[in-house]
C-alpha cells in the first residue's frame, strides 16, 4: 500500500507542477477509494503540497517560467491570491472537522467531478473573465482546498488563463498562492486537535517533492496543453468512483 500511495503522490504532483492543477484533486479521491479517512487525507495533502509548492516556486523561478521577485507583477498577483485564499481555507477547515464523514466524502466526489468538467470546458475556448472576479474565484478555490484537499488549481489556474496570464507564469503564480493556502489550512487542522497521520504525511512529502524538478523542466521545454484533456477525463472518473464508494456503503 505504501508503494502505491507513493507512486500516486509522485504522478499527481507531476501533473500539478506541470499543469498548475491535479495534486489534491486527483490524489484525495484516489486515497479515499483506497480506504483512507478524509480527515487524515486532507491535512496530509495540505502539508505535502506546501513543501512541493515551495519547491515548485524555486524551480519555476530559476527556469524563468515565472518572475517571483518581490516587485514583479507575478509576485503581486500571487500574494493577493494567497491572502484572499487564507480566508476561504480557514472557513472550510472549521466546517470539515465538524461534519459527518459521508458528507465530506460526498462533497469531495461532487467537487472532483465538477473540476473535471470545468477543465474540459475551458480547455480550448475560455469564456470572458474579469480580473475583479479573480478574488472571488480564489476564495471559492481555497474553500475547496481546505475541505477536500483539491479543487484549488483548476479554478485559480483557469481563472488566470481566462484573464490572459501566460500559461507558464500562471503555473508558478498558482504554486506560490497555493503554498500560502496550504500552510494556513494545515495550521488550522493542527490547532483543531484532529489526529494527523505523520507516516502518511512523510510518504506524501517525499514522493511528491521528487516529482517537482521533472515537472518544472517539462514546463520549461513544452507546456503540455493536450494533457489537460486526459487529466479532465481522469478527474471526472475519480469523482464518479468516489460517489460510488458512498452509494456502496463502504
């Protein structure tokens, strides 16, 4: 089981660091399908993604995929998204630790299914987008992140692309903003007193971090737009499987 989880974390993070989405959105339902408790999965994903997002920021910045110098536009956008996201993730974690397990699992299933559809819809012909709505999208995305471990990247990444941000820059900006979101979310879980599976956390941190340099190099050389189609289909299937797990009573 450990090897399977490690492999899933590596592949999910490769997708996330390469596309700006996919780590929590794919990994959370997969681990729930494998039998893990959502309240152990979500904080483990948050802290592991904090580590990988920091690594991703360094790699993407060094490879000139994004400019995260303090006075740069990319940094200012990322900081704004991160600050707004902190509010949403606090609210969502406080809700997650108080609702029944089946409701949390159902929400994750519906959310993941919706994210898959969103990816497919916005893949080629994005709709008009106003920058004034970016803060609202960030707030919703961070709520999803705190309560399910996923759903942040597809919304924030998609919102930036719809706003005209270069795809390579958007990946690095998303990683920066998500790092802030993950840190705040994990700290709230820690303060809440819920049991944290440190063994699981260690496996996810190590496996996912190893994928970051490979993904950053991929973005530097070729941004895999076509891969979004397959990611969207995969995420839709994972959402359906998560919902079926509830209906089967397991």
